[in-house]
C-alpha cells in the first residue's frame, strides 16, 4: 500500500473544490441523530468517518445523498465556481448539482440469485430492461466500467457468488459511472479479506489522483487509517474530533468513545 | 378475434376441439394462455422481492372486496374488489414504510384484518358463507371472451410496466438507498408493483381460485431460480414453465374432471421438483 498524503488541513476552502457541511442536524422520529455537524471535505482528499455503532455515520452519508431531511447546510463548490447548496431544490439545475457516487454497505444477495454482474450493472446505468438479453453495446460499456476496478472477468458471474472484495469492487465501479465529484463509501472494508482491503485502498488512492475526487468513507478498521486517510472525523451524534489520523487516534475523545484505556497519563 | 381463435383451435386433434362445440373449453384454453404468462412474469418479481406472503394476503383481501361489493349491491362485485385490493396495497406500503416492524409482520396484520372483515361482512345477519365457496376453488370454464380481452389488456399493461420500470424495481429490492442514489423513486416503484399484483390477483381469482392463486405467483419463479443464472434465463424459464403447466393442467382437468387451478398448481409443483433435482451448483 502506498502512503500518499496531501493533507494540509486547511480550514477555509478559498477557491478550491470543496464539500462543506455546516451546522447539520438530522432528527428521526423526533430523536436527534446528528447535531451541529460541521466539516470540510476537499477534492483529492480521502476522509474517514469513524464512530461507534449508532453514531449516525450512515445517516450522515444519506443526508449528503439527499435521502434524509436535515437542517443546516451542505454545499459544494467546484474549483473557482460558485457554491451549490445540496438538497436545495434550486440546486438541482442541470449541470450544477454535484454528482455523488455511493457505495452502500454490502447488500446481501442469495447465493442462488439469478442476477449476473452484467444484469445488475445494466439495470443501474441504462434503460434497457435486463429481463431481455443485454445487447453488446451495454455489455461493452459495463466491461469498460469494471475495467476501472480491474474486474472485467466478473461480468457474467452471479452477484451472489462474489467474494466480499469482489462485490465492493463491482459496487465501486457502479458508483464511478458517471465519474462523480464526491464518492461516498459505507463500510467498504467490512467483510473484505486483507488482500482485498489492500487492493481496494490502492484503488481509491489511484482514483482520487486520477479524477480529483473527494472520497468520504466510514470504517471500523483503525489499523489502516494512517496509511490511506488524509483526515479522520470522529463522530458520535456530533463531531467529537477531526484532524489527521494520528491526531484523532491519540486523542482522549477517541479513547473515551471506544472505552479504551490510555497509556501513561491517560484516563479510563 | 374470437372467430380466428376458434378456427385455429378447430385444427387441433382433440375431442373438445371439434368445430362448433365446446366453446367454454376453447375460451378456457385462451384464458390460460393469457393468464399463465402474466403470472409467470409477475412471479419473477414476487419471488425476487420476497413478497410471496404479500401476494397471499392480497388474495384474502380480494375476497373481502367481493363481500363488500356484494353487500353494497353491485351487480359486478369484482370492481369493488379491485378497488379494495388497490387500497389495501397502497395502505400496506405506507404502513411498511413508516413502521419499524418487518414486512412479514405488517403483512400478517393486514392479512388477518382483511380476512376477518370479509367473513364478518359476508356472514352478517346470519347469512350463509357458501355462496363464496366458488371463489375459493375458481372455475376457469366460466370465463367469457370479454373477460379474456380484459386479461389480455392487463397482460399488455404489465409488459409495458416491465419494459419501463423492471430495472428500477429490481434495484429497489436489492438496495433501496443505492437505488435512491441513482434517482430511483423507491416508494413509487414498490407501490406501483403491489398495485399491479392487487389488480391481477383480484381479476383472475374468479377463474383460478383463491386457495391456489398464490401458488401461481410463487412456483414459476421459484422453479426458474433453481436453474437460471441471469435475469433473461430467469424470465424465460418462469414464463415457459407457467404456460406449459397451465395448458397441461387445463387438459388434465378436462379429462379427469378436477379443478383447473389445482391441476395447474400440481403440475407446477412437479416442475419445481424437477428443476430442484437439476439445480445449479453454486
């Protein structure tokens, strides 16, 4: 795994391409899920979101996707361009709303599911009804997208037969078609073996430099954070700590949240 | 249209296919050729989205709709049943969306309420339930050309629905949030699909029979899943199995005098057993 960082933790975005969350609040059935969440995500940066179960990590991703009602603001400013407010109906003007790619927490497929990778891909990216045989041009299109994640050979496999790592790569290829401005990944490393994990992280690293993407992912795997993340956000309904991986992982907030004992001079 | 059909059937070498007689059997055969692909097609999605219990509940609600239609004095209680089933399907989707309960529990709540309401209404004032017995078994031989035309229109409508929204519906069942992120209106997809099942189940109940109608929505695709490796094969096997078993079941019921719906279901069960023994190894 290469170790690349361009993590200057600038707080202001100036003219750079940037996703800004400011004072974000999400309530579900009256219960606060997220309160006053604010941070910036720059293009070309990989930011990891960590926190205990039920901390609101998935809800935060869904708010950015515009699938949960929220108060506060989420804005995206392309390099040098004017800011676009997400989730705002006036922001949906064609060509201005940023494209958000989403890799969901591994969906489960029955082993016998008669759904091939090609079916799945074509259903998500075209209007061709996949209950009919898929024409060659869509097949080539899907193969080209899968090539981005080195997965051309998976095209005719049933979705249910893929390993955790292979499934993540297929979902990633789908999220990259069309190439988004922001890429959100929900627990991409869970259910993936060590080799698959390295492959996936290398791929993300490759993608952000190739396409200047902002990559935002949730994870429970703290061991690899320092190798790939430019910035880590510790969340438990609110932002407890944000900064470089080493800053967050050595903070008292981190230890307290995960009930770890600190080394010398620490607290329980 | 019907003249052309009768002309074609007359060419068949069967006892009932002789010119100028047994029109009920010829009508029934045409009805089976329309109903079976319809159910074969819907079946793929019922099984894929794990809604087999839901379609069963819809059958029960259709009977309740008939009872309501009958008590309100409609000459054709089927339409009251269609309206009731559609309301049932929409209401179910709304509750499922807002409730923290799992689907099967919500279905159980709706299903038992509908059945109780149906029995309550149909036995109100000490009336006998027996007039509804024919609905439980169904009678395909009573179908008339007008009804076949209606079913054919519905088959066309479902084909159109499949062409337009099969992809979106399939993605919605795989992962609602992923589908949403790609612009799919998940709630609407699910609602339109359950309304489609509601209409089809209600309109064909009279001929297929309430007790076995759900088997037509489960068995074709369940058998197809045993062997299919992609969506095209899945649809092909499901529709083909439904049509072959539909025709075979009707023939058997003619020669043995048994119920057509039950005969078709038994053929489908055999079809399932065969495909199970030839199932793919994954």
